C-alpha cells in the first residue's frame, strides 16, 4: 500500500514539475520584434486617384516587406479633416500614427515619405521622427528619403536620374519640335530647389525636350516658355510631377480656366496635350519607393552592426 502511495505521489510530483517546466519554456520563448513601415504622404481627397497612387504604393511596399505591418499617415490636416467630415474616413497624421505604433508595442519603425522633394511636408515628418528618436520611443526608428534627394555624388545614388528614367516610361513618342513639360509643386522652402536641380541634371545629360516648372515656386511656367521657344518646340505634353493627380493636376495644369498651364501655353502658340496621372501610378516610381525603404532598413542594420 505504502509502495503504491509513494509511486502515486512521485508520479504527481514529476508530472507537476514537468508541466511547470513546459510552461516556463513556453513563457521564455522570445517574442518576435513587432516591426512597422509607416507610409506618409500629403494625402488627397480624390478617392479614385488615392487608390491608384497612395494605395498602390502601400501595396507594393507590403508585398516587398511581408514581415512588416504597413500603416498610413497623411501630413495635410485639411485633407484629414475633409475625409473625416465628408466621407467618414479616419486617417491619422504622422504623430498620431507614431503614437499608436508605440502604444501597440512596435519596436522597429521605418517611416517612408511619399513626397517628391525634401520640402516643407518632408520636414514635418523628419521633425516628428527626430522627436521619437530622442525620446527613445522605439528601439529603432529611421526615416526614408523622398524621390528627389541624392544627386549621385560620392557613393550616393543619383535619385534624380533614376526618377527621370521612371517618369520617362510614361512619355509619348516625342518627335522633332515636341516636348514634355513636368509640373512640380514647389514653394518657398529651400527644398523646392530640387526642381531646378532636376532641370540642371537633364540639361547636363543632354535632354533638351523635357522642361520642369512648379505651381508655387521656381522655376515658374513663365520661366520655361522662353526655353520652349528657343528650342523651337511646337507641341507640349503636360505631366504632373506629383504623387497624385489631384486639384493641381486637374485644374492648375490641365484645366480650361485662362490661368491654367494648358491655357497659358495654348495662348503662347503651342499645341498642348495633358497626361493627368500621378507618379504613384507609375510602376517605376513605386519601385523607387520600395528601394528607399530597403535603403532605410539597411541603414538600421549598419547601425546595429556598429553597436555590436
């Protein structure tokens, strides 16, 4: 009887400690690091172009980085407010999105802007990222770069010519005395000089049938009309050098009002056509954004190697 009782106690003891050991090993198993890519753009209130551009880029990034959660943020508070009030669509700004990622326990965050140039909106995102870096809100947080950034100096890539080669795929077959005129946004921010730099890079490459102007900065449309005439251009195809084909593309560029680029160029004697599609629709541009995310991740990996 005593032998049976002892055996039963021993069995229960071994089973109990075995279960505790199993539970301990399960609890001790390291959890995978939660990683996210926050895709930040100015945003748009046009639902169709949003699907074709912003959503298309986000999907391409998600396909390329399946181990990361891909999130969206807009920098335009006006667009965020309009979408909420008009469509009932909630989109976070860059700070709200980062706060939520922190609250949800994400440790590694890649912030990839969909801006074309390193202008005012890009600076907003950069400042937000720097704030979270200083606060050590994440183990790792890094900012990717916009489309136009490096000029190909030293070991840096030539973002300008890579962007041009991608945009060139949507050009019509240009004949003699025909040109493409690209419309950027521009502004007073020093980063808007990227558009003039693009024109310089094209000139250096011997491209004399592509011209760049900006809606709100330099070079202005009036600045390139003289260049078009000097190059004996007769026909012009207008294209937005913007992520989405929103208000600027449909109205400021291709609208029928007398102050649109189309009307001004027509009045100046040019035959004008308009290509109203955002760069986000361009597969080559989408791939550039994917590459910029890869570069940002590589930057994190190099930092980790140095720390070890």
